[in-house]
C-alpha cells in the first residue's frame, strides 16, 4: 500500500517506512472500527431497549455463550496479531545490519552535529548514500534530545552520558527533514536539519573533500596527546590493559563480573575509570570528566574501535609486577605519568 501521497503521512524514503505505515494503518482501522461499532451498538440498544410501560420491571436475560466467547476471543486474536506484527517490526528496526556505515551524532542546544568515520563534520545537515544502511551513534552534550527522521520512520532519544544507536537505509535520493522530537529548551522548535541522500558516486565525491583525517586517526593523535600510550602498550608491558582487539570482546572485571567492551564501556572508562576495574589491574587511572569534549570522546572511541576485534576475552594473568603497577580500566588516557621512551609507547 502506497501512502506517500496521503496527507497524514510524510513521504516514505526508507526500507522500514512501508512496514511502519502498514502497521499504523491497520491499527487505526481496527481501533477506529471497534470505536464506531461500539457507539453504533450502544445507540441501537438504547433505542431498542428503552423503558416502556411493558418492561417497567427488570427481567433476567442470559446471553448466548457463543456470543460471549466471540467478543472475547476475536478481539484477543486481532490484538495479538498486532502485537506480533509490531514486535517483528521493532526487532527489525533495532537490528543494525553488518555492512552499515558508521556516523556519529551529537545533540547540543540547539543543533545537530554529525561526524563521518572519514573525518567530515556537518552541522544540521547529514549526507548519506542511497541504498546503504547507516548506523548513527548518538550522545548529547547537555539535555535529552530526540533525533527524528520522519521520512525514514525512525526516531531515538539522544541521552547525556551514554551512547545510543539507530539505523536507516534510504531508498530514494532527495532532501528530507531532521527534527528534535523531545522538548529541549526555548529554541527547541529551531533544532531542525536536513538529510541529503545522494547517489553512491556523488557521495564518494563529497567524502573526498574537506576531511581532516579519519575519526580514528584524529583519535590516535588524542591518544598520544593525553599520553594514553604510556600505559596501554601493545606488548602488555604497560600499566593498563592492551587495547588491540579490545572492542566487542568480553572483559572480566575485578569482581568477576563480565561486560562487553562497546562504545558505552569505553566512554565510561575514560570519564569514570573507577566504575569498572579490569581484573588483575589496579585503579590508578585519573578521570577525564570535564577535560575531554564529547567530540573528542567520539574520536577516542573510534580509535579504539579501529584497533580491531581479534581477541575473544580480556582476562589478564596476574603477576607480582602487574599487581603493583597495572591500571584499573581498559582505557587510561593520561594516567598522570609522563611518556617514557623505554616503555615502548605506541607511535
């Protein structure tokens, strides 16, 4: 069913938009039909069974059991069908395809800032290729925002102090709205932008200009700037765990609990390194809360992500030396020790 010309629905421009519109249409028809039927039956019964001189006294009436079963079972089946349909669509929207292009978004009163993995930055405008899944990793610098693409039928709250992800795949080229769907202050209505969906060739041409280096390469420079490489060496001789192959693996903590090394874990390890101490390492890393901006956090996370996922777990072996000199979090930017050439710092 094509609803792009129907005035109550915006244009459909993503792979999930037809499914969302179909479910919404079905729910409106069912709920609207039940409402109309209910009022119609009330109106008819009010006339048919109005009080007259012949029925002043109440009379017992036993309705057919089949009718009672019908008005219980039929609505149950209809609404269970909508629940299953909605659940299937929800999980489809939540599962990010493996070949998705990574883009990072930051909400700030009152603008949207986007960063591409290749280094391009945009404000209130997002360029993407048609026909490719786009994964957006989001965070807020201040209050709660909500990134909403009406034509793509996807929306997600953008929260401070944590990352969230969502994805879409545009099916047509053009220019489509971006809105903030969560009231975020006096200029909330002006927090808007545009998605420019381009042909893949045009998108590659756009990417080729104006880059300052990839996010990972910029993150590597920050990694060295904050002296992270003095504690996190690739030969396991530093005070902190090895970051090579860390992303996406299972990390064992000092309390024997486990956690997945995803974006939120790496971010927390930078801002609050004492929250989750890796087993076999001491809590010696200082916090970088207030010292690293949200944009720089994205670069550092992107750099750690770029180091690969070769390992299956991070469970360091305790040695007499590691008990006294190891760091407590998987990411220890600038653990307060100046760079030492004899430590084998990563270039």
